[in-house]
């Protein structure tokens, strides 16, 4: 976990609405997954059989967008809305699971897909842990 995420959360003057360690881990996992999915989609575009990678590319792009948005939403602590956070984090976990499954189907042929699947699984897990802490 990066020092910056934890430090920024600790500097917020309001009372924490959720477990700060789980929140920081989820934010970091979301941004890491977004970057990894963006890179994987780009690598898929460079593959010789790019047409066969269309679903993977689309799933990577969707996952990157949702992870980026989730990380940004989770970074906002003022006027915390648990219902919104639950919905967004649930969606993020869902898309991460779908993206991981898609990338896992190509992991034996493409290292970038293997690495992306791992990042997606980490983010999916971090989302599930944050959801569990919300009650």
C-alpha cells in the first residue's frame, strides 16, 4: 500500500466513515487495476490475432473505467454516502471478476493477460473486503 493514500486519508478532518486500512487498500487496488487493464487492452491491440482479443479488450477497457471511477469516489470522504459506496464497490468487484475470468482464458498465451487477471483478482478481493466492513 502506498504511503500517499494512507496519509491523505489520515489528513481528512472528518471522522472516518469506514475502516481506513480497508479503504486505502481498495483505493490502491482500484487505481492499480485501472492502469493494468489499460495496459493489457493496449497490448491486446498489438497482438497478431487482435480480432480474437476483442472481448478481452472491451472487458479491460470497461474494468479500467469502473476501477478509476471507484477509486476516485472512494477517495472522497466528505458527506459519505454508504449506499452509493456499496453500489459502486459492488459494481467494481463484479467487473473485476469478469475481467479476470476473460484474461485468465488468454493467460497461457499472453503474459499481459496473466498479469491483468492477477490485478483484477486483487481488486475484486479488496472490494469484497471493503464491502464486508460496511456491514
